[in-house]
DNA sequence: CTGAAAGCGCTTACAG
DNA sequence: CTGAAAGCGCTTACAG
């Protein structure tokens, strides 16, 4: 008796043995045809509100939940989107995913994350057998991987959106990191004292490189130069993305110059290290040592870190929107959505002098 | 003309417009029935080698690749396995995934990773609509999440295997961390000098806690005690999983005692910090400062770090095997597979004295 | 607005 | 060993 029928027996079966209800059961219970159930499932307008309600109730009572595989097979849509992202568990990606998820869930789309552990894995992901490929659309975070493939196109016919990366062939959503760097430079240049900067290292692998840190630094140096402030080569410190890098940098800087020091850290996590080390050394923040971070990490507010905020959630949400539009058939040319960072001033820098500092 | 027919025109279409070949095309090209193609796809023995070869060739020529959604729908199997793992990108997980993948790929199974960003996400994962749930089996890494759900069972009927965690209801593969700690303790107790230990903090959230670090430390303290060596409370330092923790710990320890120091670090990453800081301070490794790590991180060999090695890849592979067996219908009681760590001696500890050290 | 039918790409007994 | 048919859970024109 592979398919137990009959209410009471069925009810008596342990949860684990119950067959998942299908559209058939729902139709029967609601007293409608299969097509109608499918229509309410797909928000088709041509369903009487009353009928819709009846079907919805039946689904509720049965605990019905649609089978994405069947939907994919029948209708070409699985209602799930893949997000390919680097295998690094930072707050940035957590926030990005939240942003993406917020709009996807609203449209009843599901998302599957695919951390890119290695190039080999990535290539497999993009083989058509793989689930990542068989979802309805792809969001690529941070890596512009197109150059890994022939013709500079990803081997998929489904819509693709890049976030935190750019490529002329695809829709992309990115932060103007250079502008962020400029904001940082212009701001710190208003204070008296020496100016320093900490740059975060980037991955050596070409295809996997994202250039955000270089862009931030480029903008920063531009602004410093425009402000007419000196920036000797030794005032740049390069480190991995870690608080420790910030600590070491501060000690290094203190050998080069005496307070006040104005430090731009290319990432909040690094800025945090500067902050901590300054406190340990008994240096007054916002006075002897001024630190400005980049990212708008949640902890920045807690510790009073001035920082260049990037609207990560908004970027994620926008990327999801672009993708949704493509999945709904939009066929226009690739769109580039540029986000602008903003400076948030807190105790770690204090307030700049009324009169701009002129060297 | 939604479905272009006719060889030459078809060939001329750009890659992107080609319809993916299906089992029908393969059957036609190989001159066999659909069933036969399906049989070779599923390694069914009842296919003449000659026929099989013909079908295989047709698939090759057509670039055919099976549609997992259809397979799932028709046969109840999608040939993909979900791995649920913490959202932390450490070498441990990288290696674990490699181990799992190695045996899965061999059986032509695919795997999809689901990083657990939050409890909310996890619950969604386990709702039946979600892809994670609809794969053929689940591997849960590090978290024993069963207590999140009623009756202590995950809300899935598919087989589940835990790795790096244990639960009596499911197959599990784990390392004997306590034994590892004991090995470390017994080993360091053979050296003269003070004994110190660095423990890695664990997540506060109950359901998401894994207790490996506590177990390591418990075993270590046991062995130290059995060896009759003193271990004052102040000799334990607790820190996050980072090299910096190791640096700070060493400085802290040096205030407590003079060299030689024998230090057990609960994780290689932390041990690395100790190592670096010792070098920075000009202390001779393996003599003034002896460091023993835990994990068998790839860099341990490079830097000459003695460590307790855990066979992560093997653990992953074993977990995949257990899961495969379940998916193939094995219905026996839950199995616990225990792995034993081993000590690898390198320069960071030097060689212990011939005669055991007796306090 | 709604039902019945055909079809998505595969698997699985069922006959030969 | 192999083909033809039924079926998996859904969607989508097609008629009404």
C-alpha cells in the first residue's frame, strides 16, 4: 500500500510517513481544478477572490508547499536564485545577503548561497548539471568572474547581476569606492597633524581580485594631494583585513611622526585595531590620534568610529531588483547602478576645526 | 519559431540560443529508446556494453547533461546533497568540504553548500520549499541543531549525517578532541618549564555551540594533572580564534613566568600568533618557548609548528560515505564514527628529553 | 473566471 | 537486454 488513502488512517500516520500533499489534494479539498490551484500559486489575476480564498485555505489546512523541482520542470522557473560569493564570512557579505534576501523573499523567491571555495568549484557550479546553474538567476558578489570564461560571458543563459563588481556585459551594482576615498582624504586633510593611511591587501589571483581597496586608496591620495597636504611614501601601511593590522600600523606610524596623527584605515575592521592600540597606549582619540574607517560596520557605531558608510543592504536589495526585472523578461542593455558612500562623524576623529587647516 | 528544428540551422545558432539536449535527442541519436538512455544514466547493469557505449557517445556528442530537477521529480532523487555549515570561512571547513566532495563526486553526486548565517535562515532552509531540503541528503557540520526542533529531530525525512558534532539520533563522524587534548598535555608535560594553555572561545548561543575547544582543554588539563605538573589558574588564557590571540597570550604568559614556557594552543591559528610573537621577541622556539597547536592546518608544516592533527578530509569523506549508504537504503541504527588525532612533532617544540621530566 | 488536456525531462515497472 | 507506457508535481495555452 504505497499510497495510503482515507483520512483517518492517513491522519494517524506519524509525521515522518505522511506524503507531502500535492496540488491534487489541494484541488480536491478546495473543490476546484488543478489549473485553478496553480493559478493562485502563481498569483494569476484571473481567479475569483472567493475561489482564491478557498484554495488558500485548503493549502493552509493541508500544509501544502509547492515543489520547486516540479515548477522548474513544468514552467521553467524554480523560484530560487543563486548567489555566488567569496568564501569569506565577513559582515559585509552577511549584510549583502540580508539585502538581497529582503527583496527576494517578498517576491516569494528563495535564494541559495554558493560560496566559491576555488576556481575548480566555481567552474563546476557553472556546469549545467549543477543546482547553482539551474536556478532562475545568478547574483555574483565581489568577483567579476567573466574573464574566467570564453568570450567574457558566463556560461549561462539565465540573467546575471554583479554586486560589488562591474562588467559592461551585465547589470551591476557597485559602490563608488574612489569617491569614498576622496571623502576620507578631504575630511582628514582638514585636521592639523600628519596624515597616514592603511591599505588592505588584495587577493593575488587575477580573476578573483576585487579592487575596492585600491580604489579607496586612490581616491584618498587624490584628495590629499588636492588639499596640498604631504603624504610621504612611508605613510602608507599595507596589511591583511584584521584588527591586528591596525594595531601594527599605529605602532609603525608612531615611529614616523608624533601626535597628532590622522589615520585613514581602508576598512573598519582595521580601524578598530588602530582604535584599540591607541587606547592601550593612552593616546587620546579624536585628538592625538584620529581614525577614520571605511564600511559602516555595525560595531563602528558602538565604539564611536568615524567611518565612510557603504549602504550594503541597499546595494544587495537593488541587485535583487535588477535580477527580478531580468527574470521577468526585461531585455534592455546592461545597467550600472552606482551607490555613493557617506561620511559619518563620530568620536574617533572628533570634529574638524572651523577654519580649514592650511599647511 | 520557438523550437528551431533542423540540424544546420540549429548548429548555426549562437551557443546561447541552443536548447539543452534532452534524453529524447540522445535516444534518437543513439537509435535506442528513452528507457535505455535512462538506464545508462543510472548505471543500470542490464544494458549491453555495446549499447551503453553508443548512448554514452551520443551524450558526449550532444553535450547532454541530465536535468536534476526532472530526475528528482521522476525518480525521487536529484543526485545532490546539502551541506549545512557555519558561516565561517576557515581552513577546517575548506578541508571538510573537500573530503565530502571527494567521495560524492565519485558517485556522481553534486553538493550544495548552505552557510548558516542565522537561526532564522536555518529554519527557512529546513522548510520543505527550500532547495536545501529537497536534496537527497543532509550533512550538518559542527552544529548539532537538533535541539532547535521539536522532538529533537530535524524536520526532514531524508538521511542526515553530522560531522564534527554528535547526536544519538543520527549518524555522526567526529574527532576525539579530548584525546587530542590528552596527547597535547602528556607531551608538553615531558618538558621542563612552566605549562600554559590558550583556549579558544566558543559561541555563546546554545544551539549553535560546538564544544570542541572545551573538550580539547579538558583533555589537556587531565593529562597535565595525571603527569603531576602544576597548572595555576592564571596559566589559562582565553581568546578568539585569531593569531592575535596567540600574540597577546604569549605576552601575558611572559609576565607570569620566565622561559622555558610550554604552551598548548587550542588551535593552530592561535599557535601561529604565539610563534610569531616569540620570534619577534627574540625567543628561541623549541627551547625558550615551546608551542603545540591543534588542527593540522596546512601552514603548520610550513612554519614548523608541532600540532595535534585532525584528519579533516577523512572525516568529511567518511560522513559522505555514511550518507550515501543511507541514501541507498541502509536502515540500521545510528552509527558513531570516532576519529583519533595524532601528534606531529616539529621545530616549534623541539624533541622532548629522553628521560621524562619529573617535577 | 475555470476545467481538462498536453507537456516539461526524466524514472520505473511491465512486457517482451 | 530493450522499448513503450505511465507517472512524478507542476504550468500553460485552449476551450468554454
